């Protein structure tokens, strides 16, 4: 089948999946006034694959079938593959006004990790997950399915392991093995775009011990599987006017609490069942690919922050001020350092042992950690350049009201030659990015999504070989 059209994708979401939003069961996520915004945003993935201007980047010819497929499904076999993937994610996110599309990115991150870990798992345990993963990957690719990944468990008391929790369901686990498959129960949190995808791929969150064997489970199910329920987050649901919310009125991502209420998973879709010694390997392999994806989709957002701050400085007549130039140069350095780090992570990729490559782990984590650590500081630079009208400016209704329009037009201008309306629109753009519900959403996304800061710091320290540096010190300090 290869590539689906936007309409085919949207039609596939009208399948009686159980989605709740703000107290209501939603019968059709594609036509819902709020959820429909996210559905249309995500469907840009399919639009770009058909667009002659993007088709070369977004698709490839799969040698096994001779079909044109979404490039997201291409297993990374070289640094060149990773660089093209990075460019594809950056470009498609840019077309999505700085918001990642995420209906193939995260799912294929999971597929790549499953390929690598299944090989190690099969070699150690005599299982045959590798063929299952390959068959499932081929089905996703050939049907051009969209996918979400439910990795993060709800986790209860963070200081306790799954089996030590107050009840057994704070981490998703196997409750029954049957002839036709396994039955699982539990809930995952923060599942991005789950209402807009065909498939939900489930992975373990963390390393697990023998006592947590039942929690070592990975599988995939269609979104309309009986027992599966999605409870959507209302964040940024009030954004309707493109004057006030030029970005979030048309671009949205939805996360869900994803409940697995005794869900049956057929055997051919089970990719880990109790092999607890590989749970940490799978969790980490996924986040390596996913943090590479994450940093690749951050740069278009940073381009918008820089461009908006630069224009605002000009509109306010402060573009020559020393402190403004310093802030703009910091924004340039931030954007390009993030981009350079992730490109270098692709160039420094390493073989996984399964015929694929993974991005350099240390550089990927440094890129993500550097990005997240400095994000709030960079937001404050943009807010500082824009001024207080970001939150005290007039409403669209007063701008349009003939009784108030002339006052606003006359008094809220900036530098000569810049229209008052352009200045207000730019202020609204910056508010949407950095001082709105949507701006707050991005602050939390950038801090927590793809794993919190501490997870990245731990990985950097664990995977960086410090022997060379220690040996240099020993040599010049005459220690041995
Ligand atoms: C917008 C958004 C989208 C997301 N999308 C997805 C998705 O599509 N799929 C998915 O699976 N996940 C997704 N996530 C989840 C993301 O990976 C998690 O938010 C992240 O791993 C942090 O987990 P948490 O939110 O449970 O916070 P917590 O783990 O509760 O972290 C809060 C604080 O507690 C600290 N902490 C936690 N445990 C310990 C401990 N044992 N000891 C010491 N300190 C501890 C952390 O370091 C942090 O400082 C998304 C998150 C966001 C915000």
C-alpha cells in the first residue's frame, strides 16, 4: 500500500476508539472542535509525503517491496540515514509551525529499539521476538500506520519498584497468559497523540528485577482494542482565535492517560514477556532514538523564538541596544549549538549489532540536557525584549470594535514604518510561544518529555569513558 492520503488517515481514526475529553466521550476525534485541531496538525505528515516539494525527503523506495514508503520507517543503517531522518523531522516540524507531528517519529523510535533489543534478547533467551518485530515493522510500513508510544507508567510512589507499590497497577503488567495471547492491566501517562494514531506501542519504563517480571512487557495494539481507554489532557483547549493564538489555534498535540483494562494482546504482537533482564535495555534503547528525535524537532521552535525576538527588537526600535544584541546572540548560539550537537550525534553513530546504527548516546543526551537546561533562560530573553504588553495587550474584540480601535491603533504603535497591527500580531505570536497556556505546555514539554533532566545526566556519566582524562591527570600530577 505504501503511502496513505490525509483523508485515508483521518478516516482510519473513525473506528470507535474510546476517547474522553473534558468530561465527554468523543465519538469522532477528527471532527471534534478541539481534538480536530490536533488531528489535522498530525495529518500534515501524510500531506507532506504527497507534496512534490517534500516527497524526496519524506519518502523512500523500500527495497523489499519496491513500494514508496514513509521514510520514517527506514531502519537507520548509516550516519547518512540518521542525518536524513534528523532533517526530515526538522523540516516537517518547521512546516507544523514548530510543533512536531509525532505520528510516525516516536513509533519508529520504538521499532528501531525493538529491532536491536530483540536480537540480544533472542540470543540470550532462545526466544523468537526478532521475527515478530520485523513482521510488525513491515505491517506498519506497508499500511503506513501512525503510532503512539506508551512508555511512561503512572508510577505511583517514585521511590518504590513496581512490585512494592500500594497496588499492583501503578505500572502496566501481565495479569494472564492465554492460548491466544497475554492480558495486561495498568495505565500509562502522557501518551502523545494517542487519539490520532492507528497503533499504540507499549514499552517498559525502567530496568526491572526478578520480582517485577510481570512488568517486563512490550507489545503493540490497535487504538480501538477493547479495554483500551484514552483520557485526554485539556491543556490549551481554549485557543480558538488565530489573532490571539496564531500558533496554538491551528497546531496542537494531545496527551492522554491511557488505561489498559484487561486488554488482550495476541502473541504475534508481544515483543517482551517477563524477560526482566532486558527491560532496562529496551527502555534505554528507545530513549536513545527518541532523544535524537526530540532534539531534531527542537530546532524549528528555537528558530521561531529567535526570529520573533529579532523582529520584536526591530518593531520596538531597540535592535541596536547592547543588551538586546547580547540576548539575540545567545539565542543564535543556543539554536546552532543544539543543531550541531545532534548532527554530530548522527555522525558518531555506533552499530547496534542488528544491522542498524544508533546515534551517539553521550552527544544525544548532552544535546537534550543542554537544550532543556537553558530553555527557560532563553524564553526570558524573548519575554524581556517583547515587553509587558505580552500579557497586558488588548483583545481581538477591542481591536475590532470601532469605539476602541482608533485609540489602540494610535497609541500602541512602535517604530515608524511598522503598523500597529503587525506589532500586536507579533506580540500575540510571542505570547502564544512564551506566555500562554501553550507556552507553558512547551516549557513542561521541554523539561520532561523524552525523560527528565536527571535521566540525561545519569546517561551522560554512565556512558562517557572518563579513563583518558583520569590518565592525563595521573601523568601530569605524577600520581603513578
Ligand atoms: C508534553 C509531554 C509529552 C510526553 N509524551 C510522552 C509519550 O508520548 N510517551 C511516553 O511514554 N511518555 C511521554 N512523556 C512522559 C515523559 O517521558 C515523562 O514526563 C518524564 O519521563 C518524567 O516522568 P514524570 O512526568 O512521571 O515525572 P516524575 O518521574 O515524577 O519526575 C518528577 C521529578 O521527580 C524526580 N524523580 C522521579 N523519580 C525519582 C527517584 N526515584 N529518585 C529521585 N528523583 C526522582 C525526577 O527527576 C523529577 O525531578 C511526555 C511528557 C510530556 C510532558
